[in-house]
């Protein structure tokens, strides 16, 4: 996988390595580029004991990728829910269609359409 070089202020996604969240990505802002690591501040995660303070942490460069382009399914009118299957946990959860985007993979330094068949059901 090709690694990108991000600078202070860049908007990125960070892959969680925590049990139960493995493979989940969270939006963050790069605070510092430390070569093989980045210091990031999460957009929607907060400190454990002070929920008024955004969470900052040092993560490996391999866990950081750029924000994907926004691509939505053309035939979707935005109504209803999708049932989404999470491979890592085996859970299937319902999400509003407007909160989802078309699945893409970050490969060799660029976004590509996923060719995998997904267990996604439109209701």
C-alpha cells in the first residue's frame, strides 16, 4: 500500500485498531507529521474523562488515509435504511441511507471501486 504524506491541517481518516472497532475509520485533522507517525485530532471523538475536549493521539502513518470522494448511488432517492454487515464483528446494523456512501478501497495511493459483493440490503 502506498503511503501518502499529510501535513498539518489536512483532513484524513484514521483506521481503528481497537477490539470491537477494528477496521472502522474516523475523520480527523492532522496536527503534526512525525515521519512514520502522525498526531491527529478526531472530529467526532472526545477525551474519555472530558467530553468537551477532542481526542488527540499519535497513530502510525499506515493507519491514515485521505478522505474518500463523496459518491452516492444514482438510483437511491435517499429514503429508507440499509442493513450493513460488518465483517470484523459479524454484526449487521441498520443505517439511514443518507449516512452511507458507496464502498471504495484505498489501494496504491488512490481510491478505487470495490469489486467485492457486499451483504447490503435496501429496505
